[in-house]
């Protein structure tokens, strides 16, 4: 499998989408916007790194890639990846290491999904940014839909982005370790990550709005 990046085509959406009108909070809260963007875009990178591990375990990157990314559901994709790599993980006695990695990406998926379907609300005085997960709000019962807004906590967002990096480190370690144990590499210098606690999905504080 080859990775191809093309920089020869540049498409401008100026005049088509006016981002400040769609997400004005990103202008007023640039650091929160950067961190949320890292979480939303970073999850796909974790899926790709998981795919590389599965390909290393199967001995066929192309088959692993096509099998995983023809699945449209992210949860099912993780389940399939776990099933495909399981024989190699057991053969090379890497069950504990892989449990950390797959557990980490499942938690990263929950973090990413928390922000993938959100409505955002901000105030200027005092400056505050909050978000509501609309899928959660749709589960409310009764005649009114209750929107629970939670604060966008920079400290928590930073911790979540760091956890995505921790998950990436696990896949890098496992990918190299599988290559070594399969005899395709003599050795590698990638350190085994130290286990760390799962960050919270969202801030505890929340305020409700009725629709």
C-alpha cells in the first residue's frame, strides 16, 4: 500500500462558505478552536495508525486497509480491526499491550464523537464558550428538548489532545514490535508507552436550555 499526498490542486471555498458566520466562536476562542480541531481531525489519523498495526499483524497492508475502510461505522471498524489482528496478537503474546491500545482508541472515539455533532454557544461578557451534544439532547423525553450546555474547558481539551498522542504512541510501538517479531525488522527504538488514566469525556458542569 502506498501513501500519496498531492499538493498540486488547490481549491478555495472563499465566497462559498463564510466560516465566521457558521462558527463565530472560533474567531473569539482560537485556542479552544485549535484543540477541538485537533481532536476532530486527529481521530482519522489514529484509525490509519491502527490500520497499519492490523496490516503488520496480518502481513498484508493492502487487505487490512481495504477491509477496514470499507466499513462505514467507526465502532464496527474497531471491532473488525480487533478480530483481524487477534491471531497475531495472541501468537506474539502482545495481548496486554494491544488491550491498552484498543482501549485508548475506543475512548478517543468517544471524545471525538462528543464534539462531532455539537451546537456551540458563546457569550462576550463574561467571555465563555459552551457546547451541547445534540445526539444526547435528542434522547430527552417529554414535550420539550433539553439542551445541556457544558463549558469548553481548555485544560480538559489539552488533556484529551495529549491522550490522542498517547494512543498514537501505542500504535507506533505495536506496529514496530509486530514487524520485529515477524522478522521484518531487526530491532526498533520506539518505547512502550506507560499506562495512563482515561481523561474525562466532558466537563462536569452543565447548564440547560429548553427548546
